[in-house]
C-alpha cells in the first residue's frame, strides 16, 4: 500500500470521524449542563436527516435554506425537550437513573415516529456537493469529504467563540460548573440549560444532514452512530469539547484503517475493544475535563 492510498484512507476516516464528533460534542454539552447522558442523541441525528430529506428532496427547497430550516426545527425540538422533560426532572431532583431511562424511552419514541412518517425503506437524496471524484496528485477524494471538514471546522470555531467569547456562553459554562452559585449571581439556570439543549440538538441535526448523502437514511441508523459518538466522548474525555472532537476523529480514522487492513465486518468490534482498553487503563480519556476553572 502506497503512502498516497494511506493518506486517502486517513482523509476519508477524518470525514467520518468529524461526523462522529458532532453528536459527541452534543453529548458533552448536555453532560456539562446537567450531568446526564442523552441516549436519544443518535436518534435526534436521524430525525434531523429525515427533516432535511423532506425539505430538500420532497418539498424541493434549495439546499442551504433546507439546511438552515432543519437546524432551526431541531433546535426548537431540543428546547421543548429541555423544558418539558429535563429541566423539570432536574428541578425536582429526580433520580438520575430514572432520567436516563426516560431518554432511552424518548429514543424509542423518535425511532418509531420516523417509522410511521417515513417508513422502513432506506432513503437518500442527491449529493449536493457533487459526485465527481477530485484528483489531487495521487489522491482521489469525493467533494463531500472536503466540504464536511470545512463546514464542521467553521461550526466548531463559531461554537468555541460563542462559549468562550460571549456573555451567554460564559453564563452557560458557569451554570455547568456551579449551578447554585450561578443562580445566586442572577443567571437563569433554566434558560441556560434550554439553550444548551438547543445547541446540542442543532449540532446533531448538522451531523444528520452531512451524513445523509453518504449513508442512506434508515430509522435505526442513529443507534450505531450514537454508540460511536459515546465511544468518542469516553476516549476523548468526558465533558471535554476538545476531547469529543479528537475522540471522534480517532474513532473515524481507526475504524477506516481497520476496515482497509483487516476486515470491514469487525470494525465495530475493534472500536469497542479500544473503548474497553481506555476504560481500563485511562478511564478519564485523553483529556480530563476540569471543573475548577473560574468563569
């Protein structure tokens, strides 16, 4: 195998890894805000892909307006989820295990809702990034690989600026680290948690939109992606945004190389094996999120 082919595999794995890193980032956002996992994150990704399918292919809207409308719709769903379910549960100090079981139930609900509305047949739409292979020297790349990397890079830079460089982002981080102190300082915890869920669900929608032209949409596709996103979170470091990104990229590249050199059939088992090793020997992940930072 030549160096060019190896580099091409790495780039393809990078594109998939970035897609995994988006729901992983959403999981980290919710964990920082509420100390909980949202097991419906993968199915929210699927729902975002189907909403995009309805707007772009079936309604015939242009790609960019469809993209923006999908993100807006999913953000509203995230807000409703936080106000109807998560924040009331947290406010009444419900057992976290019960809240987690509720997210599993919500995951099942979304999956069945997709089945009822869109059916079981795998669906896709024309790749908006083009289907002509690009040749760069000895490399052969699909256009969507370049576009996915570029779109997600802009998204992550914007998100980092929002969280680090704005008052609202600072308030969100303050609520995540010291909710009682934040409340005493006049910050509305419910609004910050709602905004966190909006961001998390919108990010999942972006991932669903970007992956839809590559992998046909099915009601259950979010399940395996959610598992890999969870692996990315735990490998990168629970609660760390940088860790979620690095963990997702590592998972994507590792599974692509394993599929090419060993077997594509057992690549999921390989990723789970790597996750087990991290849990055994470095349970904190590559980056350990610090909660002692003052904001």
